[in-house]
C-alpha cells in the first residue's frame, strides 16, 4: 500500500475512462447485499411492515458521506484507515509494544463481534445449500415437510381474500392435502446439514482467499450481486400484478413519514440496529479505503507534494473514487429497498419472521407468490450466490484490516511483502473462526442483527474521526464545499442519536 513516484498515473478525465477505473465499490456492494439487505432488511420488514422504509433509505444515503470522506483522506495522505484513526486525539492504551487509541480499540471489539455476523452469513449459505442439496436422510425428509408447510401458509393467505366459492374449495383442498402429507412430522428436530455445509464452505473460502487477488474478487462480486438483484427486482415488480400481494401507494407513503417514532421501543430498536448494518456499516466505512488503495488510487496519486500538479492529480483520483462510491451506493440502496419491501409485503402479511435454522427457508417464501413451485430453487440459488459473495468479500476485507492493525499497533512492522503474507495467513484463520461461531450458535438472523447493533455503536466514533480529519486538513484545495460539510454533520448527528438510543435501550438488556 505504499506510494512511489514510479507508480504515479494521471487520472482519467472522461466518463469512459472513469468507468474503467471503478471497482472498490463493486466489492463493497458485494459485501453489503448478503447481510444488510438479504437478512437484516427483510428481517425488519417481516417484523415491522412498511413503517421503516424512509429510515432505511436515509441510513443508506447518509452514511455514504462518511465513507467517501474517510476514503478521501486515505487517498490524499497515502495512509490506511486504521493509521488515520490511530491519530485521532483521546485516551490511548499501551501494553508493551502495543499502542492504540480508543477508537481503534472500539473498532477491534466491533470486528470481533463482526465475526459473529460472518458466522451468521456462512450459516445462511449452509442453510441454503442444505435446503437445495441435503446431505443426510433426515435433512431430505425435513425439506419435504417444510416445503409443504410453506406452500400451505401461502395458500391460507390467498384463502383469506378469495370470495369465489369454487376457488375457495380448490384452495381448501390444497391446504388439506399439504397438511395430510405433513402428518405428524416433528419440526422441532432440526437436521444438521446446514452446519456440515457451513464447514465445507468455510474450507473453500480459505482456499480461494489465499489464491485470489484484487481482480478476481472484483469480478466475483459484480457477477453474483448483479444476477441475484435482477431476479429479486423481477419478483418485486411481478407481485404488483397479484391483488393478494401488491404493495399500495398508501403503504409506501406510510413508510416514508415519521410514523416510526411511535412504533414502540421493540420495533424501533430493531430498526436502528438494522440502520447500523444496511448500506455501509462501520466495517465498510473502515474497509472501503483499503480496497481503494489496493486498486491503486493512492499509489497513482503519488506522495503528497506542494504545488498545483499534485493537487490536480489528487483531485482527479478523488473524483474517480467518488464516482465509485456513489454508484455503489445507488446499487445497494436499491437492493435494500427491494428486500425490505419484499419482507413487508409477503413475510409480514404471513406472520413469518426469518430466524434460526429456518431463516433461509422462510426468506424463500417471498418468492412463492410469483414463482410458485420454482420459488425455492430460484431464491436458493440466488441466496447462495449473494450470501457467499458477502462472506467471501467480508473475510477478504477483514484479512487486510487485521493485518494492518498489527502494523498500526506496533506489534510488527509490515512492508508490502510481509503484509501480503499476513493477509494470506489470516485467510485461513478468519473463516474458521466464523464457522465456529455458527456451530456454537446456529441463529443467523440474531448473529447479523447483534453485529449491526455493535456497528451502530461504533458509528458515532467514526463520524467524530471524520470530522476531526476534515477540519485539520491543511490543503484547502482538496476540501469539498459547505453543503458537503452539512451532510457530514448530519451523518455524525444521526450516528450519535442512534448510538445513544441503542446504548440505553439495547445494551442494558444484552448485559442484564
């Protein structure tokens, strides 16, 4: 991640050239969609309905300003995020060679909790694979019974609104047929196929992480996210042709107001925890500059110099980064809206909440009204793709972050070669720790939501750090205008408000 004069490159000036240089945002989107969108957003929509739509959209947009500002400082100063954060004033911890400040320490705690989030995600992939390709006989029997039960729930919902006597009789017969086939099957006895698949997938990730470079990760994320997003969008729009499932303008409007303030503490707490993980969470705000530096934006800018030549080159590469960040924001915000609306339109109306070992199967019900008997396969293939993309990319990001924190804290000094070695070694360790979390606590929804809670608590610290960096910036030519400053302050104040609320209402319950 070092910068040398030989690596200096002039930035593209036209739209075509800029688009050719994009990439870190695609990795970011690939790491976001599987946790914040597929799991957290649908979970919130299922439990709360449409009421939090506006808050979800606001969270995706406002956090992007902090993300871009953090990346701006990393590129302009040729430093990693953790190096920048470690210079923020405040209490410091010194233990032998280890010297870190309070915000890096908070980040470390959050990242350790974040392993739980990735445990939930690899568990989600394991559930999808267990539903698609069960390993044990009990797993196959459980799938058959659960599929019939899901079909029965969808038909019952249709039955509630059907007035034609002949059609009602047909639907009632279908429900009876499903229930007879299910019989006395014991749904409380869960198969362990999901955990077997989670272990297999973690092992595959270890191999790929230690072999793949930036280009592979970039392309991998783009393809998987694009395919699943396309299918999900088709599903949402197709729902509008079905009276039982269509989303009304009044429902959308109810979610864009301030009605969420009177939703009750439990639902509001859930929404604010979701706020911490949808769009860019704390881990993405910290991780995004690393991909920008690895892409080359920092190297190509060159070492910081006085004079117009360096400033003009820096502004050019910062412009590329901003295009990259904002376009990725459009992608993951759109995905968030789609998944949230699906959760509210289908799962909430059915009274289903995606959780524990049935999380992925429950989520697949969102596709049943449109795709019928093919719903589960269509969803599961997409879920495997996007969840595994998130697991893979998030682990790749954390490998770079944990290697860097060892350098920043003074544990070891890393040049580029030694840093790459550390990243490869962590590629074996971190996926193993993630799957261990899921084996101990096989509840993906809760693991993701709790991680979102801790990320929400870290956001105020990151907002403060960004403002501190912004106002100590000496080169006025690289600064944005007053509107940008207003949005940074809005981002920071929203982080503080949400962090305080969650600290008061949620941490007390968690720690008793």
